[in-house]
């Protein structure tokens, strides 16, 4: 009998191990080279890419060139093609030292390719890792890139990538009166879509500009496929997907990526959001807060050469948990309690939010991040967390119905 029980237990253990090992690896669209490399042969190609555009350990640009693809141009987003520029730092055009291919910045003098940029291009490729947060500017770059592609009638292939924050939807929905490059469409802060799904929504909801939509329709009439998504393999929205390359200098690890939707609001305040520390978006504070709180000192470092409150001792909070602990603590929602508590403890409340020189609160960066002026007013009025969250619900529910139409994954 003992022998039978031992065999049964051993078999169950083996099944569990095999079940874990048999779980299929999540692969981004770029890994499915058979689905797109042949479409590029004999074509003049331009790619919109950065340091995250990898096929396993090989950069997409290197892969395409090794396959004999005629790569004419590289377009780069915020932080540049190699991903080392500071947040908001303007990046110029240059020749990439490694590939000798011209790199055109779309985060400097302009945000979208010109007709001249695309005159000698037949096909465009977009491959950038997003983090699923409205104010992370890569979805704004995507929209501008799509609009240029369709306006000038250039087919666009998007290589989709998993969304590390794709397992939930939360936050205030943007009021388009507050549209900016950190928020262009009426979506919540965390929208629960891959960048490919988001692109499909831009087209389907007709959120692109009229010239782009007209160009898209003309391509269809001429028998040209304007847009194609190469989907991820084995991805589901609730999957844990760990990025192996930091998507930008101040999102160095998964803990920062998980906390980013909640802590980025501090960028619109006088508090440090942790730039200039090893744990950006995991620590936040200010010299004026009580000195019995957690302390840190922002320093100049690559990707944050002039951080807010540089070389000053800040007092505040640390959320520097392991990625697994962070994901569990976040538990599928934006956490505003730290923002509310910081405002409550801050001595000069009229100086908490950074206002433009004009003094116009509606033009404040905080309101661009929030997507309206409502959240700032709610905080100033002392509204509690649950009451604030309740005001999000109608718009969130409306967005969820729109989102559902464009999902590519379970």
C-alpha cells in the first residue's frame, strides 16, 4: 500500500513539474520572423525602434540587415534609438555608429515623419516595448507614426509586444480638452491593452487625424493592406511578463514598471519621484516632509542628470519591494493613497503642485498627467480615496466596452 501511495505521489509531483515546464514561453511579435521578414524583401524599409526592439538577444535592426532587408532609415522615440537620453530631453538626428543607418528623432524638432522622410520608403515597421500607461509617451509616438504612414500611404507593420501592466484597467479617463503628448486619447491611465490592440483602437474609433483616415481608406480602395499586427505568441492579459531590457532609463526593473502608474503623478508636484536614485518610481519625498520618514538623496546619474531636488535629503516613502511583492500589493489598481498622504503632510499646500509661470492651474503638468483638472481639485478639497475612485467608474466602464472590440488576446 505504501508503495502505491509513493508511486501516486511521485506521479503527481512529476505532473506538476511537467505542467510548469510545459507552460509555453511568451514571445513578442518580433520573434515570429516568418510572419514579416518575407514581406520586406525587395522593399525599402524604415523602422521605428529603440533598445527594446529585440528578437531574443539580437536587435531587430541587426536581424533585418542580416536577412538582406534594405533598411533605409531608423526613427527613434523619447530617450533616443539607444534609449539613454533623459526624460523629456530633445534628441537630434544622426548616423547610427554601429549600422551606419540614418537615425531620425521623433522626440525633438518633430514628433512624426515628414513626407520627405518617407519619400524613399515602401514599408514601415514599428517595434517598441510599451508599459501600458497613458502618460508613457510611446503610444503618442505610435499615433503620430501611424498618422504619417497612412497620410503618405505607406503600409505599416506593427510587431506587438506584451504589456507588463496589461492585467488591469484603472485611473481617470482623459478629457480631450487636456490632450498633450503625455495623453492624446480618452483612455484611462492604465488601459489594459498591448500596443497592437491600442493601434487597432486608434483606427477603429477614428481617433487618428482626418488626413490619416482618408489615406487609410485610399490604400484599402487600391487593394493595399494599410496596417498589419504581428501578434505575440502564448500571451494572455493576466500573464506575468518580465521585461529583460529596461524600456527607459528611469524604469530600471519590474518594480518600477509596476509602481509607475501610481507614482508618476508626483512628477506634477514639487516632490521627487525618485529620479536620480537606483529606485525611481519606488521612492518619493521632499525635504519639507517630516524627517522621521524614509530618507533618500537624488543624485545626478545617466538618464537623470538633473533630477528634481538634486543633492537634497528628501523624506517620504519607499515601495522598493520585489517585483512579485509589488504586483501583489498593487493588486490591479492605481494607488493614490500615497499622493493623498503626501499632500496632507506637506506644510505649504499652495506650493505642492507645480504651476506654469502663468499661474493657470489648468495648464499644470499634473493635470496633463491626470487627464483633467478634476483630480487636483479633489485632492485640494480633501476628498477621500474611495470617493475619488467612484468618480472614475462611469468613464472607466464606457472605455471597457470600447476596449473589448479590439482585443487580440484573452
